[in-house]
C-alpha cells in the first residue's frame, strides 16, 4: 500500500526553489533595481536564476499575493506601479490597522511593547542622523508592525505587512536622501509619547503621523513625475 506521504519530498524541494526565486525577484524589486512597470519575462528570468519557467510562475503568484507584481493582458507579469489612488488606499488601510493596534496598546499598557518601540525610535533617530534612509525605512516598518502586533491578531498583522510591502515598493522610487523624502525631522518619538498617554492622544498623534507619511509619498510621486518628464524631454 502506497504511503499517503509519497511525493511530498519533491513538493517540499519545489517549494524551496520557488521560495528562493521569489526572494531573489522580491529583493530586486524592493531595492529599486527592477522599477515599477517593468515586465518580467518568464524565459529570461528562468534562465537568469537557473530554474524552470513553472518555478517562475509559482514565484510570481507569491509576489502577486504580496502586491509586488501583477498580471496584465498581453504583458504577462509586470512589477506593480503604485498609483495616486493606490497610495491613498494604502494609507487609509494602514490607519485602520494601526488605530486598532494603538487602541490595544493604550488599553494593555504592555511594558515589553513600549520597550521595543522605544528601541526602534532610537534606531530611527540614529539612522536619520547618519542619513541612512534605507535603515530609517526599515526601522519605521518595524515600529509600525510592532504597533499592529499589539492587537494580538495574526491576520491583521499579515494584512498590514502586505500594505507595508506595497508602500515600500512606492518608496523605492526615491533616491536615498532625506531631502527627497521630504523629511527635515523624525516624529516617531512624539508618536511614542502619545502612545504612552490617553487613547485620544494616541489616536490623534497617529493620525497626524500617517497624514504626514501620505503627504511624503505624494511628494515622492510628484518628484518622480517631474524627473520622468525631464528625461522624456531630453530624449526628444
């Protein structure tokens, strides 16, 4: 009698290969080496990574679930472009998730969460002083993920993580400089202090913080549009 687990070893190996391919493509996208709107040709990508075209398709499904690629008619797999409407929607959804986390934290007053947030504020400020925008963005991501995790909902955390991936994709459009990100100071310490205060204070400061982030992303999109217009004019 055949074992019910027959063939699972091959499936695990295939999944591992698919995961590695997805990681390689994800890193290329989020580093900005493969910009939004770029078609990902299955054959070329499979040859580059030394995997089958089927593995590339499976990896693309993973990346599609993360919002990093989309399937377009007559174009196949394309790196997602974040539109102005997408950006507004990302921040509206982030606000809903993060307000839930803020409410949970101001109710529980969990000292371990506050300690983690305080450490991340230190990391953000240190990276900001060094003008290390990549480190600022990573510590920012962890700060907000920690806030959402305070709600104790794995599903909410997974949803929020996808929103952060999509936002990170939009931010790869920036040159790595705080000037282009539109920042002259960081306000995470103000947010942390508000989270230690009343629920109303926490909600108000979080709303202000997210509104500033949305404005930053709009500035970034405008910057990109102007740069593309200049490049198009120079090419004519």
